[in-house]
């Protein structure tokens, strides 16, 4: 248990190729990926509550104190799975709708973008540059299981991610408040196979990276708010593309 708790550190996760999926939705998603789950831990109450989910799995029972050490949640649900890395190659992320997150540091935002991409019917997400670790417990939890059934690739070079999207035949649209195209009047543009390029929560996209996009698109703001939360902006862009493509 002490060794497994060390997976809270990114360096240990990377070294071992293992991470923890916390809660029933994450465990359900992990169980849907062949060979992903290495072991499942549950409290007696958790095993009873999620008996249907765990019916075909071998479960190691632990007490509440041990579960609190494994879970990243303030109120643990009582079930955690030890999983191997998913390791999705960049080449597996293809159209018609993709999100590239460049230097997205907040795990809650990253996980929510993955969840929104899944809900909008996107075909994949790329965490590029100095983005948060996909296997951060908060990222996995915020994705509510979507990280397991939507391909998510990791690419250290955001320019390489953009070029890969273009090579796959996608139009790269950078979301930026100073864009020349308006999200509400760009259906012809949005109907194309698209990769949305989203920047850091605090400073957005660096000009040199935005310049790699085919078009820069802004989301109109009609009130006094200065900007939108990253995951909210991503959801609006994804659903605008999904509607236009359909």
C-alpha cells in the first residue's frame, strides 16, 4: 500500500507506467479497456455499494484508513483501481473533431475538456507542451471516465501536435479572444474536419503558436465578463463544431 500511494507523484507514475483511477465512474471506464486494470481496492461498504460494477473482478478489501491514503477525493467513494498507462500514440488522434490543449496546467480544466470533447462526439484530445499530466488523479476524476474511452495523446511539442493535425487533414482553429473569425458566424469554417487549439488558462496561446493555426476564432462576450473559463470555452467551440458538422 505504501508503494501504491507513491503514485501520487508524477515521477513515480512515469517510472512505473501506473496510475490510480478513483471512484466508480473512473473504475468503470478503466474496466472497459482491455488489460488496463491491474488491481481493484475497495472498502467493505464500497464493494457492497458497487457490487454490480465489481461482479466480474477480483477485489482487495481495505479499511477506510487505507482507502483515504489511496483516494485523492475529500470523501472517498470506496473503490480505486490500479491501472497501467493508456499510451495513445499521436498518430491515433484523427478527425473529424479534435482538441489540442497547449500548456493547460489545471487538472480540473484538462479533465473537463476531455469530458466535454467526449460529450460533443470528438475523436480525440492532445495534451501538448507543458500541460498537466493526464494521469494526475484530479485529471482522471474530472474526466468522469471519459479519459478511458476517448483517445488522449500526450505530445511535448505543441507545434508538432498542430502539424500532426494538419497532416491528418484537419483545419486548425485557435480559440483566442482577439480572433478575426466569430464563433457565431463561422459555420462554413466549423463544418470542416477541425482541430481546436486551446491555450493556457491564464495567458492563452503564445502568438507564435497561434500563428501556426489556419484561423483564429473568438467567442463573442456580450456582458462585462473579461473572458471565459478554459473548459467553458472549449465546450462552446466543440459543440459549435459538432452542430456545424452534423
